[in-house]
């Protein structure tokens, strides 16, 4: 008999085919986000669960989870939707998909940075609404990216890939990370031992830190005041790292010239003001959305489950 695998969202076809070959699959056919109770119902006879970004795998979930479930593999590198301490207490293994989102997310960071700086959203809207009045010297003026100073918070794989691209734009890269990188990995990036020390240098600021008790709401009014006036904020990390009301106020006052955002607190229900502001360039959490990356994420997620079911070491195991 095949082990039972509950899958909370539809996955790339090749990944679903692989899952069906090895498991008796319980699938969320409608692909709508499931509530806690609906995931529990889907997983009532499961040995493993494959979850995704935004699924509420919290303390109450683990309390109600049948003991039979051995592993929860998330189709994501981020694990902020999972209560890792509750998982450990229940003895459930957690796996994630690190390493395969790096280039896709770094690329989209650049799309956001360039889009925000060069007013790409406004420009595209003008063409789509047939309101373009033709080339003129004062039309839709943005700001240079090349040669500017970029600050990066979180110099893990993605932060480093963003820094690598910044070198191609002759940017001066500053970074804050919990640990300084070894000299041979810094590639000229300037380390700051506190975020406060780095912020005054950041004409652009890109967030690449996880959502944790320390980072939630970190980008608030006091934080934003330390940036140079007219800085540009880019977020491909997690929406709740920023305080929406404070970022919106800074975008309205011009303290921030623009923001490029791929992630939002409470997504898909984003703070409506973001939509109304002309100086935001917005994407619907597409950081990892390439065919190559999504297949690689699914492969990692299933590798984690296969290893657990075989009693082997889970290759991408997350611990508290
Ligand atoms: C992740 O894997 O955590 C990403 O946010 C998905 O794009």
C-alpha cells in the first residue's frame, strides 16, 4: 500500500505526476487557500502533508493533527507559516526548499528595483489606457539605478545574488547580516554591524530577511526616517516585515520616492492604498514563479517526503 500524502495546493504537472506515482494523494482540487480545519480534514489519514506559503500550520493545527503524520514538507523556503516549536513538540519533521529560489528571486528584485525607479508601472498603465501623449523631455521622469548605493538586509543566498547583479550596475553595495560574510564572499560589499548604521547610506534598500519575531514590523516610521530622503524600498522577503501604514505615509510624503513590492501582509488582501499610489510598483508574490524554480521546489519537497517515508535523513530539514 502506498503512503497517503495530502497536498494543499495544485503543483506543477510533473511534480503532481511524481507524487501520484509514489503516494495515495489527497488533493485540494479547487486550489483555493484552505483553512486550518480544511487542511486537517484533507490530511485525516495522511502520513505526510505537502503545504505551501500562507497555509496556517500553527499551534492549533498541530494540536489537532493526527499522530500518524510524520512530515510536513512546505513548497517554499520560508517557514513563517509554520509553528516550528509546535512541530518539534509533536515530533513532526518539517522540510523546506532552500537554494533553488535564489536566481528567480534575485531577478525579480531587480525587476522591482528598476520598475520602481523608472516608473514602469505608471508607464505601462499609460499605454494600456491609451493615455500616452508621446515623447516629451519632462515625461515620467524616474531616477538612475546605475552608480547608486544599495543596502541589503539579509545577506543569505538571495541577498548575495542581488549584490552580484548590483555590481553589474556599478552600485555601491552595503549590507547588514546577523553575521559578517567571509572576506572572499563580500565582493566589495560594505558590512555594517547594525541596520541603523547602514540606513543613511541606502538610496535603495532591499529586504531579504525572514519574517521573525525580531523582523516583523521592522520597517516602520522610525526606521524609514533614517533612510536618505527619496530612497526606494524593495521587498521580496515577507510583507509583514514592513509596517504598511508607515510605508504608505512615507510614500505619500515623498520620504520614500517609490517602493517595489512583491510580498504583502495578509496577501492577497493587500493594504488598498498601495494600489492607489502612483509610486508603487507591485507584483503578486512572483519571486519564485519560473517554471524551472517551481519544478525544483516541488522536487525538493518530494525528496524531503520520500526520505522521511523511507526512514532516511530528510535532506532539507528545518529545525527550531
Ligand atoms: C518562499 O519560498 O518562501 C517564497 O516566498 C515563495 O516564492
